[in-house]
C-alpha cells in the first residue's frame, strides 16, 4: 500500500465512526441521557428539601458526593498520562489511544466538578469559592485545601480542554476536505482555520510539546491537592504523608481502567480494530498491571505503618476497615484492584479483550469502593468511640451517582460520533515511520 | 491572485524532503511546505529555525507566577484574618495556588502564541490549493525563482504532479 493510500485508509476508518448511528448506539445515548436526567431530578429534590435527603450526618459529613468527586478526578488522570507523559517518553503506542483518553479526561473533570457544587447543598453560592472583589473587602482563605482544589481542578479542566482541542484541529481540517453539509461546517469550526502549512506545523509541534510539559506536573499536582483535602486534617486514616503519591497512583490506575472499559467495546462497535490493535490493548494492560502493583504497595505500606507504628486511633481505624461494617467493600476492593490485575501477568489474558474489559470494570468498581472506604470509613470511626456511627448513602445520593455516570457516558458517546476519536495526523506519521524503508 | 511559483504534489514524505533539499540547493525560489501530519523529514529539509514560541510561553508562565503571588499575598494582607494560628502570609500553601496559576497562564499564553504565530506564518508564506495537502498528499511550493528549473527538480524528486500557479 502506498503512503497516500495508507493516509486515506486511516482517514476513512475514522470517518466511518461518524456514519449514521445504529439502534444500539441510540439506545445507549438514550439510556445515559435518562440516567443523567434521573440524577438531575434527584439533585433537584435535594435542593428543594435540603440535605436531609442524603444519608449525611455527624460524624460522616463527607460521603458519596465527595467519593464521586475523588473518583471522577481520578478517572481524569490517565488521559493526561497517556497523552502528555507518554508523549514526552516517546511511547509510540499512545498514538492510537490517546484521543479517547483525552476526551475522557475532559468529560470526567467536568463530572467531578459537579460534585463539590452538589455537596454544597446551596449550589447558587458556589461562586463564593472563587476570589472576587466585593464591597465587604472579604477574600477567600488561601490556606484552605478546598480552595487549592478550586484552583487545581479549574486549571486542569482548562489545560486538558485546550490540549484536546489543539490536537483535534489538524484532524478536523483533514475530515472537512471530504465532508459535506453541516458536518463540513462542524469540522470547519473545530479545525480553527488549520491549513497544514510547514509554518503552522513548525509552531504547532513546539507548542504541543509545551502543553505536554505543562500537563505533566499538573496531573501530579491535581490529585496531590485532592489528597491534601484529607491529609491535612487530623482524622485517623487520613492524616498521612503517604497520601499524595498514593492518590496519584490510584488515580492513574482508575483512569487506565476506564480507558480500557471504554476502548474495548468502542473499537468493536466503531470498527476501529485496524487502528486500535491488540498490541495497544496489551500495552495499556501492562501499564494497568504496573499501576495496580504500585497501588498494592501503597495499601501494604499504609497498613504496615499504621498497625506497626501508628497511634491507637490510627490502628483502630485500619482494623475497622478490614473487619468492621465496611469490611465486605474493603475485601472486594482488594480483590478488584490487586487480585484481578494480577491476571494480566498472563499474555493470554492480555490478548483477550473480553477478559481485559471485565478486569478493568472490576478496577473501576474497586477504586470507587477505595474512595468510599477512605472517606466514609475513616469518618465513621473517628477518635471518639461514642461518636462511631455508620453511614449509608440514601437513594437520592445513589440516584445522583447514577446520574453522574449517565452524564459522563452521554457526552462521551456524543464525542465519538462527532469528533475524531483517533489522532489522524499522528497515525499518518506513524504509518510513514512503520513503512518499509525502500517504499 | 496567488504569487507565482510551482507546486509539486508528493505522496511520500521522503520524496518531498528530497525535493525541498534540491530546491534549496539550487537557490532562487523560496520553498514552502504543506502536509497532513508533522513529518520530520520535509520539515528538517526546509531548514527553518526552531519556533521561538517557547520564550513567549515562558513569559506567560512568569506572568502567571507573578499573578499567583500578587493574588495570594495581596488578598491575605488586604483581609488579614488569622486562621489556625498561621502567619498571614503563609508561603507553603500559597505555592500551590501560585503553581496552578503559573501553569494556567503559561498554557493560555502558549495557545495564544500558537494562534498568532500560525496566522502570521500563513500570511507571510501562503500556500496555494491546500485542500488535498490536509488529507493525503504533501505539497512543495517553490515561490519565485526559475519555474522551469523548479519543475525539473520537483519531477526528478518524484512528484506525482507538478503545476505552475500565479
């Protein structure tokens, strides 16, 4: 196949993902829109009736909403890992999968950003979190970790959106050439006037490298900041210097798992198998295995430090996690986040998309449990035994959680049907690099 | 009316790189490129210096850092409320906000610089008939110079099509 034909084939494969949607796709869109609408209705109930609609009460004042916030921020992490960090490391397997991961990042951060606002109870006062000049001369407290969150998550959303859109521009320009009607105008908008001249590429490649260089420390900072929401307090189970790397590793694990959860069915439904090959899935699953081992190491260190050297309340909290009211969730978490990924040592498992899908799905569930155990498990077993009290999310909280998944999948499904889910320009470069030298 | 010159259409980046090199060696014409991906061969053959976008981005990041310091220190001094017995100007927690604003401003300025540089580059060195060069072919444009010589060089390098414009 000539290089020009290879270029056209890549384009055609991506263009084919934008064909008229089938019944299955439409059903998924409707289902996710319905889930999002149900979540919205639950939130409306909570706004109308107040926080009693939730299961939150002393001592557990942070529950499902903050669990969801940490979970979705974590999901957002692998997008930047795959697109920026692997770019800096020149890992070529990222080319076919990074666009999906980037889109997932932007949508997941948007989803995460909803939860602190939902958790406020009075969402119309959310602007109090931002610094703005006012007649009373009041300013926000920059020593508060919650304010660090506002800056970290907002910056992450803006930078990852820019990174995604800058990457899409040359691909939208390529798709626009053979498109007609509203699609031509749509691609034209997202190509931002891209013309593909040597001068544009000269600046583009440099700028892209800088975006990656900015995004890399950002990805580490964001989840470290999220972990400080907990670590700077004195609650047993939270007050640990281990938290920033522990949270970053957990975030990357959950993000990679979500990429695989999305990619495995997507490559089949959108017929992207020639571009997203078993080799790409294999490399992603190796990364998943590596991060699962790192997270398992943190679990072990956390337990070892608290049980061997920790103060009594700390030991009590960690023993309660493994044997108390949340013990089933704890052991399921270990099975999903550690035992499941161990199967990926087998090349046969790594080559099986079905097995990968279920292992990744298990990690998603396990990571949600992990955040729930850290948050609700620690607060329900604080320093004062007479205050020990369990927490279970109400149906309204569970409805909002379901709604968040619906919201995420709704936007993701729209993305894959409207914008290129594989980087066409970079795939073309890869096609040239992989072509026989005498071609 | 586009400026006069010769456009060569290539399917292989290697052939386009050879054409660019030969046109530059012959002199006379200003060589320009259009391509559907960031192929290193033709870009390197063009011999353009590395984009200086980084300096603008660096200044943007510095401005973000200054804005972060001004915001955290300035507002804390303007409303000096002691929390947790900590100093009014507590640098360690402020570093987080300062870092985030450094990255935010750096990224926004990087984007603005990219847009301006790409637009200016396009205005200074326009390329005729771009559509196919965004999709599956690489275009080499020899602006000015001896058109007959440019045509010969482009054909010798393996151009699929060669045409005069302007």
